[in-house]
């Protein structure tokens, strides 16, 4: 007999704002249909075993203004050096449908993390917002 188990998040970090790097950005089929997954490395954070701490944010496929996916892609574009991707003020000027995931992988950014409980009651580190990389 199989028992239901609560899926535990892979990594957790305290609430805060962290310098990060996008490791992966890809479409994924889930029980809720097509979603997009963004996987971020939390720069400078590793487990006791030396494994890179990563956090994942999943969004709807929408790129409409104010959609979570669009906001993340815009923040990443502000941190890139891609030709033709910014206007004169440094704002993204891309056709968001044409931005390929591999153009954004490796881009530095800043993530705002808050710990929350999922529907099953497991606490996880949720990426609330993604911002361009802040320069000190």
C-alpha cells in the first residue's frame, strides 16, 4: 500500500534578498498544464555537503504586462549585455516572445525570498520577486 508523502523542498534559505544567477529557464508540463520554471542559484550559498543551493519559481506561460513570467524576464533582460535588448534608458525593449531561454541562462540578478507553506503544509522558500542585479 502506497502512502501519500509530503514533498519537501530541495533547498531553503531564510527570508531575504539574495544575489543570484539564473541556471535554467524552461517550459514544463505539470498537473496544472503548461508552466515555466526558472531555477536560480543563490550566489555564495551551498549546503553542508558543498552542493549549490538553488531555488525554483514556476509561472504561467503568459507574457502579458505584469505577469510573473514577464516581470522575471524583464528583470533578467535589464541585467544582460545582449545587443538590442534595451532602450536608451536601459529598459527592456525586446519582443518577449522572441527571447530564448538560453539567452538568459547565466544572467545575474537579485531574488527576494519569503518562506511560505504550500497547499500540503510544507514550508518552502518562495521567490516573491526577481530584480536586476544591484551594483554596489
